[in-house]
C-alpha cells in the first residue's frame, strides 16, 4: 500500500513537471506571436503549477517559499497588462518576492564572509548602474523601485557567486544559476520597457524566467534534502 502511494506521488510529480514546462513552452510561443489572449491565460498558470510541483516533491514544504511564490504569481498577473500602473504594482509584488527569497537563502545557507559577497556583487552593480544611466530619464517615478531591485539582486547575485566559488556543490549551483538568470531578465525587461523594444526581448525573457524559477525550485528541494 505504501509503495503504491509513493508511486502515485512520483507519477503526479512527473505529470505536474511536464505540465509546467508545457505551459512554459506555450507561453513562449504566445509571447513570440504577441497573442494577448493566450498570454493572459498561460502566464498566471506558471507559478501555481511550479508551486504544485514543489508541494508534491518537497518533504518539508517551506511555507515562506510558498508565500514568495504567491507574490511572484501576483506580479505575473500585473505584468501581463503592461500599462505603467500595472507594471508598478507588479514590480512591488516582485520586490516582496525577492525579499522573501533572500530571507530564505540567508536562512538556508547562512552569511559566512562579507568580502567575497561584496566582490561578487560588483559586476552586478556595474551592469545595473550602466542600465540605470541609460534609462534614468524614462524610469521617472519608477527609479526608486529600480534602485531597491538593483541592490537586492546585486546582493543575491554576489552572494550566490561567492557561495558557489567557495563550495561548488549542486545546491549552490542551482542558486547561482537562478540568480544569474533573474539578473539577465531584469536587464532585458528594463531595456524593453524604458530604452529600446525588440520583439525577441519578451520571448527571451520568458525562456529565462521559466528556467530561473525552476532553478530556484531545485535549490529549495536540494537544500531540504
């Protein structure tokens, strides 16, 4: 009986994982062809599906991570609209998501040495500062949120780089990959919204977003194990 339950749990997990990447692929195609109807339907489904994958796979079920995913879900809903107020609301919820993620990372990994983190943050700060200089006039009232996002993502990027350089295990690799992909997404979206809009930017950002979220999920599962 126990083996049957375990097998069913594994089957449900595989189905949900396949469903997540199927929705992701469909969303990328919808972004590529700018099909707003499918984008409105598919984009909000990504995070709940990945959360269900985590719920099935995890043995400990960190509820802070689930709350963080809820904020990411809200951010996705607001980002779909693409008007200024919706983008600001989405950026706010995304900021809450990042804050909880940093809390989780620090709680799981621990803060060991400040110098490697500071050195690892420099490349992220440099790139984000350059992007900020390019778009400072267009950012307007969004500049404050952008600065906070930059500081948070630069810290997380520097932390993940330093942590992976010190101990290059699988858990730290997935954290590093997630942080790197999220940073690239931030650059692409800021350029798209405030500087230059290229049609391939949005599908590219969506590809990176799917794998960034999956990488963060892998980090959580491996850290729990």
